[in-house]
C-alpha cells in the first residue's frame, strides 16, 4: 500500500493496482480503519489513517444509486456490500512464464499443468508475478479481489513443472491435503539426472533442514534420532541418454525437496539443480542473485532443475471418484534429452 496521495478515479498507471476488499454481512457498522487493520495487520492505525487522508483508500457503495460516499474518514462506518478499494504500488518483479494449461476445472477444483519459472504463491521478490495472484485477478483483467481465493492442495517449486492441484474452497482443500498426509495419493515425477542410475532403486533416508547451510531452505538427510523426518522415494530408470538418466520418481512421503535430496544422496543429482547439484559456494551466489561462475553455468547445463510432476491421483472430495491427471514431459526437457542422443550419435 502506498501512502502517497493519489486519485483512484483516474486511470491506473502501469505501476499502480487496485486491491478490493468486500464488506461482509457480519461487519455492519465497522469503522473503516478497523476494517483495514484486520487486513493489514503489519500497518499501524496511524499509517492507515494517513493513507485514508491521502486518498489512497476509497469506498465503492453498490447497494443503490442514492447511497453515495464522499471522501472517507477513518471513522467512516461501513455497511454490508461496500467495497473498500486500496491503491497499491506495483514494484518491478522478475519475469515469469504464465503459459499454464488448465487440465480440469469444476465448482471446487482447479488443476493445471504449471510451467517452469512460475512461483505459485507470493514470496520474496514475487507478488503479482505468481500463479495465485494471476488467478485472483483473472490474468490482470480484474482488480485484485481479496475475497476471490484459490487454495493450494500441495506445492511444487518455482522451477518444477507439471500437475498442480488448487481448490476454490477451503474445506475441499483440507480434504485433499489429508489425502496427501495419509499417503493415499499417488504421485509420479520425472527427473533427468547426472550419471547412469540403476534400473530400479529405493532411497529411505529421513530429511531435515540443513542448519549448517548458509541457504535457509536447504534440506539434508539425517537420522530420526537427530531430528530427521521419515522420507521414502522409489525410483525407476526409464532410459539412458548419453551420460544422463531419465528417471521415474514415486515419493511416498512429501518432505520439502525430497526427490532432489534423495537423488543427490544416491549419487545422481538432478540436472540444473542449483541447490543440490552444485558446491555450496555457487548455490549461495545464485540465491544472493549474483552471477554464477562459468564453471557453475557449465555444470547446470539448463536454466532450471529437470524435475517434472508428471501425474497425480487422488479422490475427489465431493464425488468420491478417483481422479487422475497427467502432464507430458515439457519441451525444454525433451529437447535436452534429444540433444544428448544426437551428441552420442
């Protein structure tokens, strides 16, 4: 939220955006500053009052043409059906790929094939350039409605492509999340690894956060006696392409970075993995947004880690039918494999 005086009745510029908050039936008579405080908890009352005085906050009254709202004050009392519009500054963000495909949609589910280089939820440098905000604004065609929600039933990393399940209802999301927790879902990933791995193998190594790493999100294998959480992944080699393997991955648990950590522990790190496929010093450079050395770039081979969520099975929370969704290996990974076959020939 910007605190600079602005007029929301004017056309928005490229670095401005409206966020709309709807007043619910149980909020009749709530003060404007109290309503905003519930939604912007990190802002003080004084900051919110200054924003209201500066014209950053306006009210749209939709109940009838005879109900008009002038320039609001902090003490203004809202009524159900009001929309509180907050003018925000849109800061520059890294470019992402919004070329996702809708695999399935009904009243409660929204299943997509997510491309690589698309963060799922706001974090760090990404807010508008994330899947959740893009969906909430219908591809930036609508104002950012705080009440239009999509819920993540599970998560995949920004660089990981493939099947992702969202829901339009919180209870439906909880139902699917329980299926993941109870391990009744069936997940299949595809990975391209360095080295020629066995035709079939299993990694049963517990995982915990690596407190010795300079990178906060890095995980490491560790026994349960040292705080590790159980993690089990089964692998099947599909093909060999030069000095690389295309591998099916079947995680039975859902620990953070589980497949990447288990393949690295087995001696077959994923191609392009900056966190588990390079020395720590180079990984730190990447996460500090510094240029990688030529040696590190040569090691990566491709811009993103070669991991793809290829299929997912779960029970529909309402119909109780078994649902299965799949997404083929994306073109960038297909091209990499083809290049290895060509070079070998």
